[in-house]
């Protein structure tokens, strides 16, 4: 698992520490990853919260804008195992 966000490395470290996340968060400063996944809002700078599950072969198996429930995410993960 990896998170991607345009925030600074320091903000990612603080956020991960606050919530106890142990997965890496990549800095997308130029928002190119967000653009590639269609997660930019119309103004081209703001990010639409989105969740993608990509399998080991690089195929997107789940995509949803917004914040899906934990149950929905776990069901999506179970479906691709």
C-alpha cells in the first residue's frame, strides 16, 4: 500500500505518525500522479479525494472518488485476492 498526496514530506511524516500509518506516502508536488488518475478538480490544482486499488500487475481493480467505508475497501481487496 502507498498513499500519494501533493503535501510536503514533513506533512506526510506528521500525518503518518499521528495516525500510526506504516505505509509510505509519496509526494506528488506537481500533481502529475493525481492528473494521471483523474483525481484533479476542475481548477487543475485541488485534489478530489480518491481511492484506487492497483494489483501487482499494475491493473486498477477498484476506483472511487470520495472516501469509501472500511467495509467497502475490504470487500474490494477480498475480490481481487
